[in-house]
């Protein structure tokens, strides 16, 4: 069985933690390292959340965590504790993990890992793209050495979550996203709309998850507690979303992405109103060469199967990896 070697960049809060667990438990993947980017909550808290998640999975000391960019390239950084809780983990305030972060900077860890394993590393982004942009600036050759690059971020003809036009990860650091999307890496985008259409967990599913009574299920409920409260209050719905974990599920099992099309995608970093918007040239009006494989449809059923298996404490199945689509 081919094993996917994953390097995961995260701003660890609730759903990032579930995506990390998925990667740690997948039989067809090896999580080489986690790198941390500024995003959801206080930077050092994000680092602690990543370390705690590794410990929860019983993998303490086995996956290094490299702290990276503590600030976006140019923009002021605004965290979203009001969505994820003060600790980013639903106000669970988990104990400090035994494992400590590495001293090496995330950018150097990315360069070292990709350069010493050309064609081997699948880079996965579930956070703003500062670390990866800096790595590409420091050594642009890594663009042709990564096996593939997947990111959760942006929207394809859909409303954003941070502003009406933009999804959070891209909005935080639009300049970084621009650098990354223009780098030439074989890139796949899982936009916010994919999460909203196929990966929203509602009240009855929460009851099912509650009834599982596993540590994983309890962890899922706990880390999503504040997001759930936020949605009840702001949108009047009892539900939470799984943007990072549906992205990881697609990385681990391509069959979950039902329709993927190569498109030209550009990030707006010029206007204030649509800062961080991902403009997907669906009709190829601009006539530019596609730079991103955009996921247009995903299987809610297969995503749920992967998530529920994880939460029941079963290891993920090991589907055969598919070749890159471009
Ligand atoms: C993205 O922003 C973060 O809040 C989530 O972890 C996810 O990566 C969704 O917009
Ligand atoms: Ca994230």
C-alpha cells in the first residue's frame, strides 16, 4: 500500500484538531509534521492545541510540531476566539501536553522536509498561508518538489464566512495566498461552500455522536461547543461545520471529491470590500492557464463515514491513492 506522507499546516482550533486526528489515525498516511500558522486564536495556544491533539491520539513525541509565522505578511491579525472559544477548543482548557514544540521554525521545517523528499510530500493547508508563502519565497524550487498541495480556503461563487466576499483563511493573509496560488504547485482547493454543502453537523447527528461515548466523540463535541453556541446565537441554527476535516478526508480518500475541475483562481488583495476573495474563472473568460483543481462537489455520505469511523474510535480504512488530476 502506498503511504501518503503528509505535512500539515494548521492554526489549530476545534476542526483543525479533528483533521489532525484523521491524519494521525489514517492507515494510508503518515503525518510527518505539523507546522503552525497564525489564524484562529492566540499563536501559542494554537501550538498547545496541536500538541494536545497528538497526545490525545496516543502519539506523544511521534509527530514534531514546528511553530511558524506569528503574523500575516502585511495585514493586521485578528483572531476569532468568539467563534472557537478562548482556547480555540470550545473553552475546554485541556491540560498542557508533555510533548513540547520544536525549536526550528516552521518555514525551515517545510523546506527541509520537501527538499529531502522530492516528489514524496503532500502538503496540506488548513490555515492562512503565511508559512507556505514564506517557504516558497525562500526556496521557490519546492513548488515542483511537493507531490501535491491541498488547501481549505476561499469560496467558489459563494458567500464568505469572514466577510460576505471572503473565507477566513484567505482573508487573514491574502498576499500569502496570492504567492501560493501562483507558485505552480499541483494544487487542489476545498472551498468554504464545499463545507457548507456537504459537511455541516446538525442536531440529530450530534445526538448520534453523543451516543458513541468514545473519547474521540467526546473530544469532537467539546472542541465544537463554542462554535455551536455561536451559530445558535448568530444564525439561529444548532449546527457546526467541518471545513478542515472534510479537506483532510479528501486528501485521504479522493473518492470523497466527486467533481474536480482545473480552473484559474486569483485572490483579490486590492480592494477592502472583497479582500481575500477567491475569484474562480469558471467559464475561462480570462483565458488563463488553470492553476488550481477546484473541488465542485463532494460526497457527504463518504465524508460522514470517515468522520463517524474516526469518532467511533475505528481507524480509517485505507483506500488506494489516486494519481494527481493534472
Ligand atoms: C477555516 O477558518 C478556520 O476558522 C477553520 O479552522 C478553517 O480552517 C474556515 O474558514
Ligand atoms: Ca484551520
